[in-house]
């Protein structure tokens, strides 16, 4: 192969790689846009409507006053009586089933990360998370022996900012 032929081949390979890289960035941008739109849909105050552990429905009473507050940037606050947990969500609505990962940044479970799946339908969303291992569930159900936690949440009418102010007041009261 002569010098010009080799140089042409290198240019073709370089251009092909550049185009492929640019396409990957565009796909990545689409994923980011899809995720940002999805975060906006999640923004709100959510009540625990159903909690199942390995297919066994948990009692309603402990979950009655608990809530999950999600900001449009993916930050979340979970209120469970005096226990307050904060963290971040990472959504990927382009996967099937949709991926839902969270990391706890403040609270008793600080540092915990879980890989789950979700379904969002208007004012109801469902998640399924692993209890014992780090593997993402394949289906959005919890059955005996599955090792999964399944939760259903219902959106409340309360404003996110108002709910977060309420949480801060509660935290101050607990510190007294």
C-alpha cells in the first residue's frame, strides 16, 4: 500500500470514528433530555400506597404518615416518622423496564445505592428494588423468594417546597 493509500485509509477510519463518537454524544444527549423530562414528571410529594417485601404486603399503619418528596433535579427526601433520609435519583427512561437508581446521601443508610426499575403512570408510580443483592430486578413485581421490595406511591396535592419546609421544621424539633 502506498503512502497516499495509507493516509486515505487513516482519514477514512478517523472520520468513521469521529462520526460514531458524535452519534454517541447525540444519543447521550437524547437520553439526558428524556431523563430531565422524566424527573419533571416525578417532582412532587408522594405517599406510600403499598409496600410488599418478597410478595408479602406490609401493614398500612407504619406507612400512613410517611412520604417521599422528589425535586425536579432528582433529589429526594424520605420522611418515616422521625427518620429522615435524603439522596439522589438517577433515572433512565430509555431502558425497558425503566431504570431507577438511588443513592442515599444523608441519614442512617448514608452511602447505600440500589438499582431498581420503575413505572410512572400519572399520579401513581411503582418501583421494584433488590433486598439482598445488587442485581437490578427484571420485572416490576415482588413474589415470595424474589428478594425484592415492591412499592407503589400516590402523588399528594402538597407543594414540594412546602413539604421540604415542613421537614426542616421537623428536623429542628428533633434536635431540641
